[in-house]
C-alpha cells in the first residue's frame, strides 16, 4: 500500500496529479509544475492493487509513483461529438 495526495489542475480540466505523500508539489519537475498550474488539493488516498480507480489503472499509478514520485492523469480522449455535447449539456 502506498499513500499519495491527489491534486486537480487549475489550468487543464479533468487533469489530476497523484503525488507520493513523501513529496510535495514543489519537489516535482519545474516544467510539470508550470504546465499543471496551481494545484488544488482533492484528497489523500491509499493506493492498493485490490482497489479500483474510476479512470486509470491503479497498477500504473502505483508503478509511476514508485519510479517518479508522481502520476499525471490526463483527461479522457473523447470523440469530438461527445466533447461538444458535454460542453452544451
């Protein structure tokens, strides 16, 4: 099990950053911090392979956090028609 903090980007919709609890946002690469924008804390989360996340494979998140200290979750890729409907709804 691995504890991480989850942040939402103020620059990019539906973009989240899972950061190892041992690291702070300021410990991340400068370019990532700049592109991500001001982080908005969402929650602390215990990562375990017996748990599921809604949009990403938890094994990939755990692996990335173990290797780099963070995992960047980008918005889902939707067909153009679905994207337009989402904005009109």
